[in-house]
């Protein structure tokens, strides 16, 4: 159908006149540039004097121009070798902020009875803090390896696998739905980059937030202006 711009910067690509938040049971969020205002890996790289190099890889990966997300993340993490954990804390304290409307949307979802999931190609150092700040129910992300208070340039394998990429985001969404006894059509998925497309593709409602063009084009709802809570204009 022809996209409908219901208000400035809010585009709906499906007919959703009767959708309600309570129709859904789970909402899954990407973190970097979706729930929060930064790409954490780029800001960590700034401490190593390699932000431009890392940010260029991040941008290409988010646009879908790099086929192997895992390889792109390994490249970026390798460039972080030697950065202190104290610098990560500085990124969290001084640069990281929740995006506008993030807390409001999470609160509205929880009030409507939805479970919340944070799935990120980023790192547990940050996702654990965002989980605790927002009261998010489930998370999956990557673990940076450290030694003597410094990043080694590697990640730590986890019981579920090595790296949370797009396919792992999709798998985690489906596994969470199964654990909750719901279908993926009862889930909402929100993201901004190409690695969010696999989970967005199986969700009942896919939402692009200030997203890359390829993601925006495939999403059922695109929020191009304003905060995350603009989704509440669609889901009454």
C-alpha cells in the first residue's frame, strides 16, 4: 500500500487503524542509536584515537554494505585493544543518553503488560546498565574481553554463541516468544540498522527509528522525527 504520513516524520506502511499496544505481548529494542543516542563502539574508539576508522566501519555495517556483520564487529573491537575499562565508564557517564521517548515508551509497554527485550550488537557493559535503568526483562549482547583493566581487542564466547549479530537478534526474539508462549506476530521489533532487519522481519510490527534507508523502506512504521514514544501515536 502507499505509505501514509500521519503526522510530520511518522510514516505508516501498513493499514493499522485498530492496532493497540495491548494486542502485543513483547517489544524488542536495538540499543545503539535506537534506545540510546550513540554507537558505543565508536565512542570507545575515540578514547583510542581511532573513532573515524571505527565509525566508518559501523556506518557501512548499519547501512548493510558489509555482508558479514560478525567480521565487521571483530575488526572494530580489535581496534579497541588497550582502551581502559575506566574509559568505558566515561563513555557511559558522559556521552550516553537515552533517546527521547525511550523511557516513556518502555513504561507504556510495561504498563500494558508487554515484556521487554534488549538485543544488541553492542556490549554487556552498556546493555546491563540500560537494562537496570529501564527495568528491561531480557537482554542479549556481546562481552568485551578485558585483562588487567584493559580491553584485549577480543570478545568472549557465550553459551549461546560468539557474537550477537542480526541472525542472533532474530533467534533471541523467537526464543523469547517461545518461552512466553506467544507467536512472533505478537512481538514488536524496533531498530535502525541493517542488523535489525532479521528480527524486524519476523515480528508482528516492525518499527524503524531514525533509521538507515534500507531499514526505513522495509519497516511497517518509520519514526523519522521526534522520540520513540511516537509509536504510541500508532498504537493507542
